C-alpha cells in the first residue's frame, strides 16, 4: 500500500498536532498543552484565594489583642485625677 506524498504529509502533520496539543505532557503536570494556560490560571486563582484567606486570618489574629483592651481617653484620665 503506497501513500501519496500529500497523504503522508497530512498524516505526519496530524500526528505532530496531536503530539503537541492533545498528548498529556509529564513536564507540565500530565495535562495537554492546549489546556495548559487555563489550568495554570485555575491553579493561580486557587493559590491567590488561599493566600488571601491566610492574610485575612493573620489580620484577625493581630486585631484580637487590641479588641480586648480599653483605650484610655483624655476624659478617662481627667476623671481618674479628680
């Protein structure tokens, strides 16, 4: 069975396209390269959300000591003196 040169080129081009776009690549986490960008953005969004939650928690922990203390005002000081 012989293939024409044009059919051979088409089959090779299809193989290269499949290899580059659809095959799961181990170097990029076993995802197809055509899905790589959306996967990277999704992972980035998840990391940012985790970082935002951690920062929010840290801020809340830093505020707790201040919430329990009474802040002295000038009026309080005057009342203590008199």
